[in-house]
């Protein structure tokens, strides 16, 4: 019989695993009469026998080979068996072995130099357990190996005195869901994050939920990621079955490192009824995540895509066309090349490296997307824009969570391009979240954008992580920067019901607010929303209601480069400004199945661009305030007013919870009816049917 091996170690001695003259193994009653050099062997034999007597294999006549349960435990100074961790492919095996372990009796404590100490063990136990079974123990202390090596070195010449078997001794097969306990980022996904927030928003938790993406370690404090993964495992006996349904494609881990690699896809096929277009998306990607030691984690994602979109979304892509001849920009993805026949070819690359110098701080350098807020939309900072380079500092302590974000952005329009190079601008963002009570969270934020003019580069006036940007903006020139201020709030009415809101102030005139004269200078936006977990007493059903309202000219600027945007995409709400919307969303999860229902109704104000009326009505954030239609009398939703409706039904199945591969089908209905048809908007109703197989690591925002 070929037995699975057991790893065993003792942390308080350099000769950790070997029985020596000054250390003694734990002693069962059956071993008390044994000599000191026989205690180790007796310990393992007795331990195996008692576990076998206690263990009840959950599957009768189970003939599946190579099954095992891995247990990490210690025998403490009182001689008690203390369980640290248990793992098995089947949850039932794990549960039965824990029951058997808990029945173990107290033993005489291990000793070191005559004093009681503790020993830690890792046992890989073959199951079902057999009458003649035993643990095969391998010593990691390598004492005998080192003795033989020193003997050989004595015989070798000086040139080979330090030759060793370093390569063969490298351990790389100890991956044990390390990612779920790491500081690696969890990719932004609405469907994934709403599950975590249900646990993080329980009354009394000190979690801060606004700044995204989250890390696995942070979420795991409130939501048991390993238990969720365990509950979703399928019983697969083959390597291919495990990789397709349960595991990362490539998993490597040793004593102080780990990384995983997953190939992925975003394959979609659909039909747009309005424009009679056969749509598709063909994305191939590679997703990498890893860690080195306890302080460094990293991630990377590379995508190559070709797509033909429904008519309304294709026009959105083309409206954002950059200078230089490329036909458009795919919202949330990036610049697209012409693939012929209304096909867009667009690559995406993201990545980061995170350093955690202490339990309170994280420093992250990367290229990616961010989201600040508790809602479906964000009026502060969202993932609507394509990924951009950034440096992020985060500090969590007491009841506070403080985030500082330094970024580099681009304006790619032809009117601001110089010497065939896109215009560079920078943004610094501060966000302070405070859990004022066990129910109430208050957030404060400020951000400032400035352009790279007069060889200004990254202005060190904005490097200070604790400064009021409005005062700096005045010192550097009001047209040299664009500062935003705002507030967020969240209130937990109960474990299941949470209210949230945002207020963004781009510019403010107190006298105009009092007089109600509709000044263009009153540029602001607000959000109100509610989340209801386990709605109607249905487990894992989340209902969300949200209202957003943004006044005209918000996020725009008198210097057209300093709009709150990146590469022709809004940094906050995808509609820009001059609108209101109401959103109702339902999300349901059952095991690996999920469903989504979404309805959005709103009114949007576009520029008229008819009969010689070329004034700026405040909806397009790339417009200049100098071209405004009026100083006063401005109201939310003005100009070329259009009602808007968007309905979305989706159902899907998560094939692999580790790589987030899923299959889905969706039906989208979109209707818009402006007063005037022009180059920006036209009246139309679209029904879009779409099915796909995709790795869920980025959000698609088709509701625009």
C-alpha cells in the first residue's frame, strides 16, 4: 500500500521534527512504558488508531482512490489537541474528520529540555482509514541530508564545497486557496460585490464599503470566502474536471509565495432588433494574481478583443473617437482600432503591485479602475472610464478609512491634441470614511484636476495627502485647476436595510441658492439610495432603489481640458450632467445560479444643435462654460430634453467560482425620445438579445 505523506513541524526548535536527547513527543497512555526513542513511533501509531476508531467515513463502499483530509493542529502545554485548520475536497470528509479529532483524549504534554512545550503538526490522512494504516513521516529538518552533504563536501574540492540540491528542494505544490487570505484585489464586479456588502453592512460591523476594489483579506473579515468556495465545490475526480469547475488553471505556492494564472474569455453573441445587427464580442484574456511574503501582492490582466455592438452602443463608441484616425473608444475599455464592417478591435491591460508596510497601511502602484460609493452609480468616482495609471495610499485604523489617489489622465480630442500627442492632465483624490456610530458612516472627499501646461507636470502642491485643495487652486490660478468637494453617507437601519447618499459640489454660489435664480455656477449632484438584503424574506435576494440628479454644467470647466473626464469618458456618471434618473435593481443568487432584473427611467438634457442654436446647455461635460446658454434661469434637464428607459433581464450560471467563468443570457430593452434628432442623440427603441460565456472581472455598462 502506498501511503500519503505527513508533514510535521515543531516551531520552537531548529531540529524541529526529529526526536532528540532534549525533546520528547506527546505521550498517550498506551506509550508511557516506551523508551524515549520509541515515543515518536508510538505517538503516530496510537494517533492513527484512535482517529480510525472515531472516524465514520460518510460514503459506504467508497472506492474512489487518493482521497485525503489535511489537518493542521498542535498539542499544547496541557496536552490538549488544538485544531488549527482542516481541508478536504469534500465538505463531508472534512466534517467527519473534525468530529473524530474532537474525541481525542488529553495526553502528556510534549517537553523541550524538560519543560512542557507545544508541537505543531500537519497530517495528510488517507481516507477511508484502514485497519493496517499508518502515517508515513518525513523529516523536514534534513539533519541526515545535511550530514551526508557535509561528508560529501569534505571529499570534494574547494570549488564544489557549496554545491547543493537547491533547485530540487524548492517547494511549489502547497497552494491552499492562498488568494482568499491575501491582500490581492478582488476584480470589480457588481454581481460579486453585492454579496460581500450584505455581510459588511451588518449593524455593528466596522467595515468601510465605499472604496473599491476590495481586497480578499478585508472582505474575509466579514464574509467567509473559504466557506463560500467550499459550498460551491463540485465532486470532480479528474484534473480537467477540477480545473473547469473548481480551481484556478495554474496554482503554485511555497512557504513564502503563491500565484495563480487563469486564461479567460468574454464571448458574446447577440441580435439588435432596431438596427438588424448581429452583435458579438470576442475577448481572450489572461488573469494573474500572486503574493510574495506577507507584504507584497500583485495582479495583472491582459485582454485582446474584437466586437460588433448594437447600434446605440456603436454610436456611443464613435462619438468618443480620439484624434489620430481611430474610429472610437469603447466605454470602460479604451481606444479601438477599425476592424472593418463596424467591428472594433480594442485591447485592455491592467495591473498593480501592493505593498503593506504594516497592518494599517497599503501602498499600491498600478493601472486600473476605481469606484467610490455605495450605489450602483457614483457621482464621485466610478469605473465608467477606461483604466488609468495611479498610485494609491490607504490607511485603516480605529473607525477611519483614508484613501489618497494620485492619477495621470488623458484628453484625446482633436481640439486639444498638440504635436500628435494626447493632452495630459492629472488628478489627486482624497476620501475619508468615518464610522461615526455602529449604524452611521460619513465620508468626505475632495479631488482636483490640473493640466500639464507651462511644463507644469505633476504639481507638487497637490502631493500633500492632507490638504484643502480649494486653497491651492486659488494659489495656482483658478483656470489652472478644477476642484470638487463632497460628502457621502450611509445609515444601517437594520442588518438587512441600508440607506446611502452622495453630494458632489463642483461650484457653489450661496447667494444664488438663496435667491433661486438658477445660476450656472451652482454645479452640484446628489444621490439617494436604499439596499434591502434578503428582501421579502428570500435568502440572497437583494433589492436596490436609487435616485441620481446632476445639475447642468457639473463636471465641466471654463478650460475645456479640465472637465471631470478621462479619454472622452466621464469619471463619474456615464450620462455626464443635466439629468435625473431612478434605478430599480434586483439581484438573486442560489448556489452557482444568479439572476438580475434592472429598470432605469430618467430624463436627460442634450444640446439642441438645430436652427442655429449651438449653445451649451450643460449636459456634455466636454463643453466650455464660456458657451453657456444663460447665466441664470438654468434648471436640471434643459435644452434638447429626452426621456430614457432601460430594462435588463439576465440569468446565468457560474461555471468556476475560482476563475469567475460564467455562462449567461440577457435581454436588454432601451428607448429614448428626444425633442430633436441630431448628431448626439436620436429617437429610437432597441431590443437586444445576448448570450455569452465570460470571465467576470470587469463591468459592462450598456445602460447609457
